[in-house]
């Protein structure tokens, strides 16, 4: 068991150092680079940059890079994920469900910011899998898309909505937590969804119809309370921590059925 943990740790450290140099160095402004430990690891001290000659040392595995460099493209991220897929990573399970997604963003060079899209030309969505008794992997939960803005939902058609902007091109990366050690995460094969080149036109039409149905519910009721049951692929539901969620704070989600129908898991 100790050998396995040492091997996983080495994989993690090697890929973190790879992550530091994903973007061409000419795109960096060294005086504006900030590296710091993720809160999920409970480290508050800052990582150290020793000089500007690419000699950089980082003592633990998870950090974020905050800088004004160009975001990677979806193709860039695909290439990187293909390099790290099926490798085990030490990623302790915490109450922060977004931890594996944040970590993959680090590994693929996606900066942390409030920009609408993760990549220059699309989104990255990371979500967990569960293994059925027959050994088949299936999505464990629905996948959040974006928060609902009621004013925009009142007026925006599907093709002009923020929801459409967020879903028109998505790289889905599933991950699996080891049955015997939940602190070990393995990222699986990425799958690209492009609404403009989808071969199953019925799927695109269903997304459109789901959005329209949710919009009509809002127009008729002036509220989205009770709308979670609407939609085959899309749904809205409350989003946020705690039991007493604010019904005004809702988000669009992909239902697990969408992921199953689109991806046809063969892992």
C-alpha cells in the first residue's frame, strides 16, 4: 500500500510541475504570477518563485496560477487530458465537490477568473462516475451549467441565452474515485460536445425544447419554484450549500440522462 501511495504521489508531483510550463513562457509576466495552495489542502503559505529563469519550486501538489495569459483552446485541453487520463492522483475527498474540477483546470493551464468560458472556445465540465454492479461506469450526478438570471430568462431565446453560450461547446471529463481509497482520483477519457456539429439532431432539439419549457414556466408563474421536474436533458434547481436554500438562487443543470445518452459510456 505504501508503494502505491508513493507512486501516486510521484505522478501527482510530476504533473504539477508539467502544469507550471503548459503555456509558452513568452505569455507570462513573471512579476504578476501568483501561486498559492488550494484551501482544500489547508495550506495558507505561498509557494516560492526563486527567479525568472524557469527555476521554480513548489512543495505540494495543488496550486493555482493567476495571470493575464491567453486561455487554452479546447484542443489544447484535450491534448493535455489525454496525457494524464487513467493516472491516479492524490486528491483528498472534501465537502468541496468542485475540487477535482479545479485541480484539472490547474493541470490543463486554465486560469482562475470570472470569465464566462473556461477556454477560449468553450467550457470544461468535470464530473464524477459511479460503478454499477455489472462493472459499467455511469454518471453519478447532474452537472451544473450556469446560474439562472431571471431577467435574462424572461427575454432571451435559447440561441441568445447565456445557457446556450455555456453549452455550445463543452469538453466533458469524467473522473472516478477509487473504491478502496476515496482520496485517489482517476480522470477518464474526455469527450467533446459541440452543439453545432452534433450528429443527433434530436438531442439539440431536446435541449432547445427544455429551455423553452423552463422559460414558459417562468413567464406563466413569475417564479421557477417547482420547475425542477421540467426538462428531459436540462433542468433548473436550487444551488448553494445548506438545507434552507434560497429559491431565488437557481442554476441550469444537465440531467444525468443527457450524459448517458450523449456519451454512451464504455469505460
